């Protein structure tokens, strides 16, 4: 009987965890720095490049893309966003680009 109670408790626990793990869709244009810091590290560079490209490289806010590699450019943004989690993500990235703390393109 004890084993059955333990199994029921485990099933309930995993059921609650599965419900809580649902995807949440957030537009990068509306993200805060706090939202950015909780995004998986594999997707952070994509968000940084997306924000940098909006209105400059023909990227629109409604465009989406797939990232197949990670790039350390997001580390600087993560550090800055942890210092100011309520700041708008787009504003933070653009200010870092203007201040030349983040370099997204190399010109040869």
C-alpha cells in the first residue's frame, strides 16, 4: 500500500511539472532584460542579432529565424541585463552596440 501511495505522489508531481513547462511566446520587441536572461543560452545570440537587425537590415518585428549555433556575443548582453533586469531588452542591446561594447559584424 505504501508503494502505491508513493507512486501516486510521484505521478502527481511529474504531472504538475509538465503543466508548468509549457512554452511561453514572447516578442523580442516587448521583452525586458529579465525575460532575456531566462531564455536558454542557445537562443540568446539569436535574440541579440534579431534586435540589432530590426529596422537596419530589413528584419521586421514579425520575422522569425532558426539559430543553429551559439555565439558568445550574448554573454555581454546577459551581464548587462542582470545589472538592470527591468530595462527594455531592445534598448539595452542597441545602447551596447552604440557604445561599441557589442560588435556583431566584422568588416574585412
